C-alpha cells in the first residue's frame, strides 16, 4: 500500500473514529438504563476473544499510518465487538439467529456433559412457571388414582444430618396426582402431598433407612416470593437464604440436593427397568461459579453408577450457563451440590417411588465412601 495518506483514507479514519465514539456513547447509555443485561459474566463472554496485543496494534495503526497494512481476517474488529455488545449477537455464529427458531439451538452456552439413553438437545429440562397466583392456588387431589400406598412406618431420622434436601421450585407437581388436570402447564400446587416436596420427604426417609440423616426443608417458595414481592425467577435467591441458614446452623451438612421435576411428557421421562416403571432422573450443573468442576464430577459419578445398576434410569448430566437459566443454582455454596430432576410432569407416584429408592440406594454408597474424607475436614 502507498505510504501517502490520501483524502479517501483520511475520510475513512475520521469516519471510523466518529462511529466508534458514537457507538461507545450509545452503549454507555444502554448499560446505564439496563445494567442487568450487562453483568460481568456477560461482558467476559463477549470480550473473551479479544487479544490485548491486537487491540494495541489496532489503535497504533489509527495514529501512525506507517504501521497500516491489510488486516488479517481473524484480527480484532472494534466495530464488530461494539455491534456484539449492543445487540448481544454473534454474527459469525449461526446459532445466534436460529436459536429461537430451532429446538435446541438456543442452548449455545450449555451442553450435555454426559448423555443418558435417548437424551439429546431436543429433550432437555425446561425452566418456566405461571404467575404466583396460579402457583398458590389449591387444586383438588387425585391421590388414590391407582397409586400403591406403603403402610410401613416412617424411619427415625438420624441426629447427624449430612444432607440438605430442598426445593427451589416447590410448586412443581405431577398431573396424575391432581384431579381434572388436562393441561400439564397447570400441574402446579402448594400442596406437599402432590408436589416435589413429597419426593423430598420420601427421599429423606429412604436415606434414613440407609443410616443417613437428611434435613428436609419444606418451604413454600411461591408464598415466600409473594411476601417479598418477587417473581418466580427469584426462586433461587429465595432458596439460597434457606441453604445458608441451614449450613450455618448445621456444620454436618455436606451434600445439597435441590429436587425438581421436568416438564417433558412421560415418554421422555419414564423407563422400564426389570419390568418395573421408573421416573427417569436428570442432573443439572451450573457452570458460572468456582465449584463447577467438582459439582460436575459428583453428578457424573452418580450418573454412571446409577446407569450401571439401573440401566436407563438417568437421562444424563446437563451443564447450564447464564444464557440459558440461572447458571449457578446455589451450587457455589458447596462442592457437593446437586440439582436433580425426578421424572416429569406426567409421572405417577409408583414411578417416582421406584426412582427415589434407586437413587437412595446408589447415593448412600457414594455418601459413605465420601464420609471418611469429610470427617477429616
């Protein structure tokens, strides 16, 4: 390129700088008006590919045209980065434009760490909820609809409680346990007999039979959210208060288990193992915190043992970032924190009970192997 500065090149550089200044001012205004959309983690993702040396050279070229030469295709683009910051899109990534149109493409900050049988990007856990008024509305129960009731006396919970079971979405219920529910989106209830709190209660009893003490929190999260004037998206902030309080009062707590149920139909969430029906399990691991790798390790190990002993019971381990869900799920509070989906909205009590017993069976072995290590801490 001729070293002489032409009128065209002068106009080009002036125009570039004017555009950059205007873009920065516009972005500053957007960040001021909508600070929640520009969290530190969000900015880290957008700026992660920028290299300091390339950025320095870019500005050096703008001031000293001796250094100007054809720009390599992969070098830093100021205008491109400004565009990505302003629009939250990745122009070179087709998933940015198809993410909301094609199933699974929206999950471009997430992935399946370990897939169980039949698990792919078209049948992953979905986070959503109706308004709090719906979540708090009582519904008629259908508890005797072909469900087998166990008459055995509940076990005595050991005094030492090394597990905390809680429910960030305590309203999540099961359609077969509710009368006249034809739309699965309506399978929500504050009643502890038909929502995931019933699963937690049963799990705490099964763990007690294995000699493991579990503290079970039965907080009606929807009711507490209403008291604070929060919506359902603040449910993890709400349950975080429960976890922190429990861990402060009980130093024996080593494992956190947040129990949910999925919204997919029974065809995706049910497995027949040894001629018995089971509600399939699914692990969710948030990756936006320092304990991510350790929590992923625990979930993966449990998944593998479950599959070895009860083939088909686990749908796998799903890793989620902030672009698709909470991204943390309070798992930063422990290196042994689990978010576990027990079945789906169409699973019945028999299927759930079978899976609870299977998980307790596998988890108890895992717990007791970890206990000698915990005792030294």
